[in-house]
């Protein structure tokens, strides 16, 4: 894992574009092809979603169709391509926490997404109950990557985020201690110098604190059936 240092208070994040614009962005990136969907299917689904969710939501393709490992290389910061750390070759096996249900539809919306900067320097174990107490839901990894695809400024030096809605289940239902995150590589260790400044999908221990990582969350998830 790479490290970070505390930075100045982050500026306000730009609002997400409309769902229609997000759909076109995903189509331009080829996410629909990766997911086995046509452009028309994406646009039709977004038309239905737009009728039932407020402005400002995040459009996401279900991870069963577009897994984190295929989405991460589409991330960009400047001319640097996104990647998954080498010691997370099981990234696609991370699943939503028990009790966290994604809509069954191919595309859905997460409303009112936040980076959770106010919880920077909390551990995932500390942050999860607070997110729940606030009546919110932690983002899963694929949702976090979708957010960074639509709004690259959400991944900023010293102000990045974890997606603790995704965890890996081990034998007998135990959770792996790793929790996924999206941040910026320092180009050290196995990342390689050529990846300095690249957007990175990595992990942190569930009990550790990091000053540069907030905890991304949303208000709720809405599918094309309105729930």
C-alpha cells in the first residue's frame, strides 16, 4: 500500500452530470460492451431511472456485468491509466456486505453520494456503524469506480475514499480483513515508478486509519423498477 499525508481542506466536489450524460460517458468508454449491453439498452434504462430518482445520482452498472477488474483500467488522472494492485488479484470476489442489497437490474442509481471526508482518519471498523447511524449506505467498490469515471476530481491527492460496502468472505463466513479503496499511487513498491500519479484500486486493513481516505456512501439505491 502507498501512504499519504494530510492536506488542506478539500474544495467542494463538482455535482455529477445528468443521468443521460453519465450514460453517454459509459457508452463512450465502452462499459456497455464490457457489460454485454447495447447503447440503446443503456439509454432506455436511464430514461426509466430518470423518472424515479432525483437529480445528482450516480449511474452504476451492476458488478455482475462489469466487475471492478475490468472497470479499473478505464480510470484516468491526466495521462495515467487506472490499475488494481497486484496483491488484490481476487478483487472481483469482493461482494456486498450482508444486508446490503443491490438492485437486480443491469443499471441502477445511487443517490446523494458523498466522499466522507469528515471521517478521514477513521478506520473502516469505526466508520461503518457511523454511516449506518446516519441512515446511509456504504458504496461498494464498483460504485466507487463508476463515481471516479464520471467525476475524476473525486480522486484527489490526499483526499480519496474507501468503499467498505464490499468485503471478501472467507471460510465459515468470516470476513477478510482487507477493505477496498480508490486512491492515487505514489509510484512506490510494486506499483512501479511509471504509475506515480495513477488512480489505483487497492486495500487497507479494516482496523487501520488513514488520514487521506474518507468513506464513500450514498443515501439509497434505486433500480428501474423504482426500488
